[in-house]
C-alpha cells in the first residue's frame, strides 16, 4: 500500500530511511492524518460521553488497585515514562492508589533510586493500608494534605530534593482555580525534556449535566486552567502528537512537554 504523505514527510524521503526510522516516519504521517480526521475525533468524543454514564473508567485496575483512567491514558503514561525516564513522579490525587502503584511499577522496571510521591487531601484508611502493603510500596511516599497548602508543597519540595528529572501529574480537585494554583506551584519541579500532565481537561468538552454534584464543569476546569497557564508560561507546550494518537483520553491538551529550563 503506498505511503500517505504530509507537508512534513513524503514517501520519497521516507524510503531513504532505515526500517526503524521508516516505521517512525510513517507513524508520524498517520498520526497527523488521524488527528485531522474531524469525524473520527467527534465520534471518539461522543463515545467517551456515552460511556461516562456507565462509569467506564472505573472498570480497570493496575496490580490489584483501581486506577480510574481510560486504558489509552495508562498506555500514554507508560510511553512517556519509558521514554523520559523520570527519577521522581509527583501526583496530586491518590484515590484508591492505582495510578501511584502504576507509576511505581514503571519506575521499578527502570531501576535505580526512583520514587513516587502521591498527594491527597484525604487518604482513606483502607486505601492507605492497601497501598502500604503493596509490593510497590517501597517506591511510594504518600503526603496527606491539600495539594495547594503551603505545608504540603513545602514537604513535597523537600522530598523532591536530590532528584534530577521530575514528572508531575495533576489529578485532584478539578476546578480552574485549584488547577491553576497547582500549575504555579508544581511546574517549577519539571525541567526540559520531562512532562507535566493535567488530567480531566476533558471536562471542558462535556455537558454541564454530567457534573451535577461537582464544583467544576464547562468553563471552570483543568482545561481552562491549562489555557491560562500556557498563555503566560513559555516553558511548556501541548504534546499534539499524543492528542492525535489517543483520541480517547480524559486529558486532551493536557500532556504538556517542558521545552526549556
């Protein structure tokens, strides 16, 4: 089958590459075309909204702990972690602990002195007990407190000292003001080449009735906070390739790549 072409890559120069480079170049072309496929993007969004009434993201676990994410986002995080090889991952929002266990398991595969810090305003006793008893617990530190509280932030920064490459994941309170403040407080930990990932930006694309008992919704959510943050911070850019790749994601426009220290 002939290779599709884009403005950045033609079949002529792709064929000059070695097989691995050619595969990567072809995938780049395919992702650009997939991302530009408006009907496919609309279909993906409609599927996500339809699945929300069944709490689809609650169906999955990682190494025995509920993870509450789309499988696509779990796979995306795996790709980023394996490629960037962070020494430390900081996540705000622990819930049942599936995500921090997942991150710890990835860091276990990478080896060395790598750790995860999980921050939550309320770590339920049964969740704490299960996480502390988990085989990945030796790589996990939990901090209880609001992620934007001065004492909490100070403790996280103290724990982060000595780690060279830090990845930050924001997944706690999803209001605009809370996420905006988290972005201000935690983005300095992330240096060039690493990632700052903001989950649940997709709230902006959903109808307000989907969040009847939540303080966030369209116009007041992680995506609006990310847009404000990027408007006055030139250290981060949206990883458009990741958006084009996933299509089904709770974090459209939320995979932020740090491009300068």
